[in-house]
C-alpha cells in the first residue's frame, strides 16, 4: 500500500481510501477498502492527521498481522518525517509575460 499523511486543521484524524479499478473487481476493491479502514481503526491516532491509503493488489493476499506492521511502520515514518518546505505565494512570480515599455 501507499500511504500519504498530512496534518489537517481539525481535531480528529480522517481516512481516505483510493482503490481504483486497476486493483481488480468490485469485490477485491471493497475488500481492500475494508482492510484499510480496519488498519486505520485499530491504530488510535492522537494527532489530527489526514491519512490516505492507496491499496495494492498484494494487500489482498497478505496476512493481517503483516499489513498492520507495514501500516504502523509507514505511518511512523510519514508522521515523524521532516515537513515539506513551504511554497511561495501565488502572487508575483517574476516576469508576467508582458513586455514593459521604457
């Protein structure tokens, strides 16, 4: 699975699951989503984070204990990683594309 973790401005953690049709049939996608929700539910987060899980096909065949370990490791790595540098505001970014007459 691929995990994206971002701080949200709220007071509770939130989960998003993105299981696309590339993953397989509706039955397989729904099973992957159930597994992802259960992983999120069992890991009690005290910090308000948005967690997005993109399941992979291998997730369906893996034992739940392995999934839980992988999820916890990835969550700890993502949560304790250095924050991304802030972006510049969208205002003036240099040349505006129009020529100035002098």
